[in-house]
C-alpha cells in the first residue's frame, strides 16, 4: 500500500512541475504578444508568486504572478506584472512609461 501512495505522490509532484512550466511558457508568449501590440520592447520575465486558488467557474487552479521588464523608448526599462489563473491571463499591470 505504501508503494501506491509513493507513486501517487511522485505523480502529483511531476504533474505540478510540468504545469508550472506550461504556465510559464504561456505567460512569456502572452507578455511578448502584449508588448508587440502596444509597441513596447520585451526584455525579460520572471515568476514572483505561485499558489493555488479556487473559483466556482474554474474549480481549483494554479495562481501565478509574473514580473516582466519592458522598454517604451529603447533606453529605460520598466517593470510590469501579469497575473494568471491556470493558463488564462487575468490582469496586466503596467506603470506609466515613456514612448
């Protein structure tokens, strides 16, 4: 019986890390697309927070916050935030920037 619990626990950990990787790839693609649409230069992205959330619509999901750097004029850089629920972008938060 212990082997079954060990396999289940191992499977859940592997699933969690694979899901985190997919979410990170989706966040990078969405952030790059958002920067292109607004005429910004995308610089970098990093995960700030990760946890679990729940809602009536989606059930239990992985909630992630990403911090990304961008430039509006090619000289200075600014930090923005992307909040994701699972693979869906919920909010882009950008400060005022030079164009």
